C-alpha cells in the first residue's frame, strides 16, 4: 500500500508536513524511517509511535530541524540540556517547553532570547534582572523583551533606547556595532570605507562603498 511505502510518504511530506498522519502505523514505529522524517520536518515527531518520542537521537534531530518539536518529546528529554539548547537556538519559544531547571540556565536562556526576546517571560526573576540577558532580549524584540525585564532594568537608558526602535532599526544598529567591534583593523576600516550617515529609520543618507557593502551583507544575512 502507498501509505506503507517510505519513499512515497517522505516525498509527500515535502509537499505537506502532515502527510505522515496518514502513513501506515508500522512506519510511525520504524526508527530509521522516523529519523529520516524528523530530519525533513521536525514536527513529524508528533506522529511518531510513543516509544520513539523517547529516543534521544530522533528527538535531537527533530529539534535541530524545528525547535518547536520539543513539545512532542517525552518529559525526561525536555530536561536534556543538549536537546533543549539545540531547540532554543532554532526556535526561542521552545524555552517554554523546557524542564523548569533549564529555564534557569543562563546559556540556554540567552540563546532563546536572541531568537525572540519575548521568551524572557519564561525564565527566572534572577535572569530577568541580568543586564546582558535583557539586552539580548531587547535587541531581538524591542519593547516586547523589555516589558519582561526586572523592574529596575526597565528604566535603564540603554535598554530603553533599544526598545523604542523598530525591527529594521534594531538590525541596522546591531550591524553597525558588528563592524565597529572589529578591532584593531575594524576602526580604521570603518572610518575609511563605512562613511555613512544614518537617518532615524536606519537608512543610509550618505552612502560610501563600505555602506553599500554593509547593506548587501545585511540583506544576505552574512553579518547578522
């Protein structure tokens, strides 16, 4: 039957990630097949036979493809640091599905808020009062990140300056910081070839060769 043909089902998943829902049950319990399936679409973990949701190799492959797949893993694997870190690096919102102790893990939280600052709400009061964590959240999500910060940090001038920017403005500002941080050559290179004046919307008003390059790299994601 077509529903039991692994090649046909995998091909169908390329067109519709939910195609696995209609696959034959033996396929959903086949370790090798499900590993291939989640590498193609992490959310396919939802359709896996329950025992396979406890297979670390399969779950890790799933969250590396789609961090949101963490929600379909068994509870012990939601407490697996490597799996959770991989998940939040792909999708910051996966932090909300992690085991409680890992929501207090600074490295994991920092990786998550860099993906989406709003997930700061899932962490501890201690990390919501951590300046570097909050700064990463605000750079990622602006005011959405700042509103979950510890009370005193919400009044911090630097954090407030980031929170008022639009998404495009934040990206431009991060990009400029990226180039200015290239020491010691970076300062000279920046002064000589990045000569540009930016308006309030982050657009280059005076554009030199370096600014054109910066814009090109920004659009291609090279410098992000």
